[in-house]
């Protein structure tokens, strides 16, 4: 049960880190609390653990198919189910976070996540017949997918409610980048842990642990939805009611552009992560290399997004920075489409995906802050949640289209492919040629880049309000 705010104010160990905001208040300085870091940590673990559950099968599609005795289309459903389920639940989660509160959303999301991870772990045990193992795994994935919108809609809200103006961008970056950090861990370590079908149970058990840790941190570490004293003047403002905010937000042109552009970026990234192993194995690249590509993309992205967020926190150059990042991400995204058609160029592919991740991941948290700026005073989870839903919808479309357009690998290229396991007893997946799918997606990259560069213009409504209040005071 959440403690009364008066009791929270009296915790001397919590308020010892209070510092005045640059913006004074008629009722005294705005304050920040040590406790903000625990809330940020809870969101970080929830996002990261949920991402691991989501992505861990993608870089080992052949091993997964062999263990569950299913084809590549069914293997892809272990990831695709997250995208489908999170669309309808996304509206509920954003309403819950904005109406019931951040604390309840974080705790509910973490419990749903650990239950889903626990259910799919049952498929690791012998008491589940082989014919039902895939059904149990997909059931667990479906439950965990319900938690994803709670995790992904929280970053901008945590930053706005708990952090002062000069820390909001870095807080949003840390919270939002926890999702790709989880993807990094899942993509890089899953091929190492589950190097063969017989080791799949070990992987399922190992990935249950971070979900359990997330639940403990959320349940016992998050005491309230917001601090007793707001950290900034915008945090002290009342947000629009949820349904009124929905009606208002959809009429804002700049936000509609963000819906399309960020949704496309998330969709293409999800498609790439989901199908990376299946795309590269046709050109002779191993599961470990596919995992390494995902890791390089995310590691470089984490570094650059952190550095750029510090720059944006100091300069407030949200729009121009976002446009530069998205343009370069588009260039290197098209570069990956071209390079993935050739065998024996691992260094070139590695450099391209690293630069794609570097610019693409830097764009993501800036976009979340831009969504809040151009829709203020609509609640933060509403704008973030709608952009996430757009990303999930486009992810579904791109992954399904990629598989529909893919054709069996031509006979003259079969000499390169390593999509089937060398151990015939393990089975494997039939190699597919994604060439035409990738060319189509290159066209989407070009189109959305042009749209964002020339059609997006943001009015910084939140910053404007804060400056006006500062001038008055």
C-alpha cells in the first residue's frame, strides 16, 4: 500500500539529497529526491528483462526450431506475438500509467513479466511432453508481451515526474535504452548459452532470473508514483485527462509525423533484430556473428545516445539533433541492405550496423522528449504509448511482409548458406532469400527520412511554459 505523501516527506534519509532546481517557486525551491534513482532502476530492469524474454529466440532461430520441432515461421511467432499483443494492451497500459499512476504500472508490469517468463520456463522440463513444449513457450511469451507496454511507456513519464529539467534527457535515455540493452544481452548471450537444442532448457531458466530481480526491485523499491515535491514547474502542472488528451494529441501535426517516423524506425529495427540471423545465414554468416552484429549495433547506440543526450540536456537542440541522427541512421540502414547481399565481408557489415545503431538509438530518446514537448500538457505516457503502438503495428507489418515476400534461396547460393544445423538429427530451418524484402524496406527508410527532415517542426510547449514561469517569478 502506498504511503501518504506526508510520511514520505518526513523520511530524512530520502530528502538528504534535495537540491534546488534552477527554477524557483513561490512555495520554495523545487526539489529532487534520491529515490528517483530507485524508480529509474526499476524501469530499467523491467524494460531490460522484458526485452530479453522477447528477443532471445531470434538469434538462434535454427536451434529454437530444432528444440521445439517447428519451422521458421513458428519460431518467428515467439517474437511476433509481443508485437501483436502489445497493440491492444498498449492503450490500457497508457491509461493505467496516466490515470492510476506510475507506481502501479511499474509493479503490475513487473509481475506480469515474471509470470510470463515462468510459464515459458516450464517448457524446459521433461514433465511437459515434446508436442506441448512450443505451446507452453508461446503462452509464456504472450503473457510477458502484456508487460511490454507498461515498460516502454514509462521512460518519459519517469523523467518528467521525478527529474529536474537539466536531467530529464539523460533520465529518458537511461530508461528507454534499457530496452535495447536487454536486446543486446539476449542477442549476444543466447547463441552462447543455447549453442545446441539440448541446451535450450538452460537458457530458459537463466533468463527467468532477471525477471525475478525486476519484480523484487519494483515491488519493494518503488514507494510512490511521484515525489512529494515536484522537481520542476512542468511536473507541478496537472496533465490532461486521458481521453481528452487522446483527442487533443491526434490533432497536432508534428506529433502525427512523429507517430509515422518513430514507428517506422522501431518497426524496421524490430524486423532487423527478429530476422537478422535468417538474413545473414543465407550468406554464410553464423549465429554468433548475427548475435555480434546485434550487440555492436546496440553497444555503439548506447554510447552515442548517452553522449548525445548529455549534449541535448545542455543545449536543448532537440529537433536539429534528431534530424541529423535520423538522416545518418537512414544512410547506414540502406548500407546494411546492400552489404547483407554479399558473403565474406563481416568487417564491413559490422561497421555498418554499428553506425546504424549509433545514430538510430540516439534518435529514439530524443523523439520521446520531442513527443512530450509538442503535446504538453497531455500526459507523458499517452504520447510515448501511442508512438510505441505505432512502432509495434509497423513491426508486425514489416515482419509479416518480409516473410511473405521472401523466397526459397536459389540453388546457386546454397553453397554459402549455414541456416541449417550441421547435425541432421537437430533439424533446422529452410533458408529464405530476403533480398526483395530488404530492398522494399530501404525505400521505406528513404521515404520516412524525407518526411521527417521536411515536415516535422516542433513547438517546445513544455519548455516555453517553464521559461514563462521562470520569468514571472
